[in-house]
C-alpha cells in the first residue's frame, strides 16, 4: 500500500511541477520519499526534487538531492546534469565541470552538454587566471612593503594596491588565505605611519561584509591594539582605525546587509561577546589620559553610531542599558572637562559636544520612566559627588557637566538645574576671581536660561554679576560669552513685545556690540561664533532685527562666516536661526480675538506683536537680505556635510527660503543666485516640516520660472516628487494650489517631465482637485491636466473603460469659469486629436456634449472658441456618421457664421478652423459650395 501511495504522490508532484507550483511539488516528493524503499523510485524522487530546488533557487538542497540520486545510480544522467547546474550556481565550477564531463561521456552527441562543458571550461580558466595573478600580486606587495630598502614610490604604490585589493572580496580572501593577516601585523609593527595606515585600511576592507573574517581579524590584531592605534595624536590614523572598527562592528552585528552563502552562511558565531568587548574598550578610552583628542572623538563617534537603536520600533535597547550602567559616568566625566584646568583630558573643540550628543541619544533611546529615572539618578549622584567646598576644581567640573547635559537632553538638564545648590553655584562661580571659573559659569548660565522661569531667576540673581564681568574682564573669550548670556536673558520673552526683560534700548546696545564683534575679522572664528549666537537670541526683538538688516557689513560678515564654517554645526544653526528671526518665518500661533478678550478679563498676560513685525517691515527686511547676498550664503550652507547640517538646521533654512520666495518679483533674483538648486536637497531630506516648507518654496519658483534655468540639467526631474507630495490633502490649500501651478509649468516643458509626473502617481491627485469646489484649485488642476494629456500613458487612462475621466473634462468645458473652460477645452482638443475612439466616446459620456460644444464654438473669448472649433473639427474628421449628426444640428449654422467672418489678426486662427470644418463637411458631401 505504501509503495502505491508513494507512486501516486510522485504523479501528484509531477502535476504540480508542470503547473509551476514547485513548493507543492517538493512537498509531494518529500512525502513519497518517506513511504518507499524502492531504489528506482527513490532515485526518481530525489532527481525530481532536485529539479524543484533549481527552479526555487535552493541550490544547496538541489545539489544534495541530485547527489543522493547519483549514489543510487551513478549513471543517472539527469541527476548528474542537475547537480552540475546547482554546483555552478554555488560557484563550485571544478565540481560542476566533472559532472557535465561525465554527462558528455554518456551522451556525446548532446549539444546542451557540449555547450555547458565549453562554458564551464572558459569560466574555470578565467578564475584560475585571476587567482594566480592575485596570489603573486599579494606576495610581491608584501615583499616590497617589508623590504627596508624599498624606495618611497614603490612603497606608496604597493600600499595603495594592497588597500584596493583588500576592498575586493576575491582579493581580501586571497590575502587572508596567504597568511596575509600575519604579514599585515608585521606592517603594524614597523611603526612607520604610512605603512601602518596602509595596513589598517587593508584590514578595514577585508572585514567589510564578512563576519568570519572580521572575527578572525579582531582576535588576531586584538581590541587593545586597535584602540591603542586609535589613541595616537594623528587625525588621519584615528579616522582610519575608526573605519576599521566600524567595519568589524557592521560585520559582527549583521549591518553589512550582504547575502551570505555556503560556508559563510553555515558558520554560526556568537558575536555578542565581541561587540560588548569593543563597547567596553571604547568607554575606557573616553577617560584615559593616554588617548588623544582625535582618538576620543572617534570613540564617541563609534558609540553615537552603534549603541542607540536606529529604529525605535525595535524593542531591544540592551546596548544602551549596558552603556548607561557601565559607561554613563565616564561620558559625564568627558562632558565635565574644563580645558583651562591642569587635570583636563586631551580634547578637541568638538569632544564635549559629541559627548553631549551621545548623552542625548542614550536618553532618547530609553523605553520607560524607570529607565529614565535610573539615568537621572546616576547623573545626580555624579554631580552631587563633585560638589566640594574645599576643592573649587571639582565644583567647576560639576557645573560644566550640567552645562554639557543642557546641550543634550534638555528636559534632564532642567531637572538637574532644580537640584539644591546648582543655580546658586553657577551664580557664585560668576563672582570667582579665576577666569576659568567665570568662563564655565557664564557658559552654564547661557545654556540654563532657555526656560523663562530659569531666566527670571538669573535676571534676579545674576545679571549684575554678568554685567560686572563684562565690564571688568580683559579676557575676550569671557567677555563675548558674557555678552551672549546677557543677549539670551534679554530675549527670554521671545517675540512678545510685552515681555521685555531689560530696559528699553538695552537689547539694541547688546546687539550693536555683537555686530561689532562679528565685523572684527581679527577675532578668531570660535569667538565670533558666540556673536552670531547672541544675535540669534536678540533678533527675536523686532527693533534689533530691523537694525541688523540695515547694517550691510554685519550681514555680509555673518554670511562670510557661514560660508567659511561649513564644518561647524553651531555656526550654521545660529546663522539659520538669525535669518528665521529676521524673515519672521517661525511659527506664529493664531490669535483668537475671543480668547484675547477672555485673557484680559481674567487679568492674564496677552502676547503683543511688535509694530515692526508687521508685513511691510518683514518685506523690507527680505529685500535687504536678498540685496546683501543671502542666497549665496544659504547655498553654501546647504552643501555642508550631512553630519554638520542637522535636520533642524535644514528646516530653518527651508523656512528662510520660503519667506524669501514669498514675493513673485524676488523669485528671479533667487533663481539667478542658485536658490532653485539649493532648495532641492532640503525638499528631499530633513524633518517633515522642513521638507514641506522647502517643497512649497520650490513650487513658488517652479510656478513662475523657466524650469531649464531654475533647475538646470537633470535636477529638474528631482523637483517633481516634492511638488507631488504637496498635493496631499493634509497640506493647506495654498500649498496644493502652488504645487499644481508648478507641475503645470513643468508638464508644459517636455514629455520626459510629463512621464516623470505620471510615474510619481500624481494623476489621481490632479483629478481629485478637478472636482474641488474651490475655483482656483479646480482651475489650476484642469490647466495641469491640459498639459498632461499630451502624454501617451495619460491618454491610455482616458481610453480605458470604466472611468469618468473624459466625462469630467467634457462637463468642465461647460463651466461658467472662463479659465476652467479654456483649460478643459484645450485638454479635450488634444485628446480628440490623438484618438478617434475618444471622439466617439465623448458623445457617449453625457447627453449634454453637443450643447457644451456649441457653447464653446460661440464663446466670447477667442482662445476658448478656437479650442471648441478644433474639437468640432476632430469630431468631424473622426467618423462620417458622427459628422452627419453634427451637420444636422445647429453646429453647421455656427460654423457657417464664424467661417464667413472677415479674418483680422486676432480672429485669423478661429475663422480658419471654422472654414476647415466646413471643407470637411463638403468632402463628405453633406454640404455644397454656393457659386
């Protein structure tokens, strides 16, 4: 019974195979294999299952099944050939060659076997050629590199070749197999920077995308040695070793996203221990005095990139928890470093900022309140442990730590400011005689005074001290930071005219001093950065921003600073914030009169608008900014590296661009200075709000500019997607309208652009707005469709059955709005000219078609009348029966009246088209000329 059932299952599998259901066929063959012991049937089943494996690209399974069939019958030619195919796909060309060679021996006249034999022979020869040439190249390179007598040119060439070879998978494997790791370790031992760098970069290439190799290299070189190399006082070396560690981490954690097959796939490695060891060593590097500033920065960069989750939807945040438990105190130590104290670790200008970013990312990666409370307690214990009445250095470190946290997770920083003695200590340090203490205290006060409640405390308790420091100190660094502190306190009321913190005129004096610092090219960039930051706060005051945009040298000094500082994210953010304030492009809450009355009645404070924040003043400021060259500065800022140009800064730049594009007369200037090109990356990357603002600015430019000039070359195609996204119903009506205008202009340029708009699935949205009740939106959508119908794929949509697209266009031709009529008639004219089928279909979609056509042909506006007459001509030319129906209607009389008119310059096209219609009727013999 079992044998009979097995035979039935085999037949069932064959049927599934013929119907291309390979999974079901495999299942049937597998069930049959369990039931039979008949060797002939077993061989057939294995052979057939191998065929399924080939079809499903399960080559390992296919090779295994074919081998089992061959074990039963060594001359099974089908099994041999199937194993040959599977082995070829697995890259085992020599074994595949042996199988097809046996097939060719058994059936010498089979052309398929002969062809496969020739192909595999060629592939094997090529593989051997590459292999042997690679082996010899590797050997030669190492001989040159390890020979102390090699000349410099040869050394450099060999080192570069080795790096390139290490990046190729085949080359990396040959280096690895030929004792290359041991030879690379010898290069590391030479202590010669150029050779060590070459070795590190080669190892980096070898580790990329190969877990087993990365693990072997990590253990062979040793994490201590890798971290030691990253600790040296050499920026290029630190970066190269950082890349090596990143390649190892990516391979061990599976972030390389490569598909592994064969041995690499079969190898199961527990990488968690290695990854934890790397993290632990990186944390130890943060607090080691032996580590250079560059090394510390790269360690922080690696932690920033690899510890927090990349997607918060992933539940596991164990790496963050491990770092919080084992390394948060070490990160806090870095944040609390004061460069002017003798105990300070080696730092760069960016080290403390990178540590603040890491604290912020770790805090954001926590999943629940207990985890955040634990994080806060560690911070509190660390800071309170630093307070010591006998040791002023420790107190300074504590305040510096709070200052660093305020630049990271702001909510946590504010909680720490509420701890007993923290604010008091900040104010006390301001009164210290040591400049280092004053510098830390002033910076901490700047970061602490963001909340109005904190600012009020400082204004009450610390302003007099800040003013005193400002007047007495001769240290430029302290002076300008004190100035920024006063600026920030002065702007604590925001744009609210009724919440001025200082006396009338005080903020203008502060701003004047900031502008003076900004224009002084003799001062270093880092110090001038603080002047821009001061203006970023003070320009919330309308008097300050009005004065600032009139000070052309100060504006241009800020723009030049922004262009020269595209590697400093703080300057870019401060400049962008200042420009947002000057153009009033920040979000403003809508004032509801009823609520204002209610607030006044209940004696609550009501925000007041400054007289100089009204539209006339804003427009004047925009004009001055454009005249001063703001667009070239913005274009330079947009080109900054993505790590420097944060998403928040991109959003600010997008807001500025949108404000600058508001007046259509200014858009030509913006395009001429490269504003169109600069907007494209802002519309594609960044925050959701930033992308929408940039897309809106692009729509404004695309609506009125020649696309070829505004977006030269291939860039014009990148504009389409942001504009299509603006058609979303969640966007406001103005954004929808200007996006439609932009798409209308683009679709009128070329069929390639129309094709791009079609592929971005804009057609349903455009049709949706053609139904809109709002006149301008309906008009803009109809005009866009008028351009789009020239495209063949759009025409096919109109030709398809079961839709009302053509009916909608015909009915829009009967609208009272002249512009909608004009656009709809244009679309209909092009559609009926392109396809005779659409001429017939037009008469079927609505009973009003003839009345609408007659109205078009009698229209007062010549452009609409001309389009109506073109439609009439298309219908007459399409079909004799349809032409007869038109001649029997009042349309003939209309055509006759129009055709008999004397054509002047304006009416020439209309009269000519009417006469062509009458000639067509004469051709059919429906009418005769009067002699």
